[in-house]
């Protein structure tokens, strides 16, 4: 039972570590890349709209 609890705790901790950058406030935009409010930073440097959801981007 202890191994199950320890494994679950480690899995939850690693999931939090991986997902933290997606939920933190103030996502930085390295190099002035455009940012979608829903999808985050976009790889297209000159895009006006998000290639994933179609929302307008801001810099």
C-alpha cells in the first residue's frame, strides 16, 4: 500500500512540474513572438491570428 501511495505522489508531483509553465501568470514572449490568449506563444513570428484556434494574436 505504501508503494502505491508513493508512486501516486511522485506521479502527481511530476505532472505538476510539467504543467506549471502552462498555468503560471505572465507568460513571457521570448523575442517578441505573438501570443494567443487561449493557446499561448505561437511559432509564427509574423502571424496576426492563431494557427490553432483562429483568435487574434497580441505581441
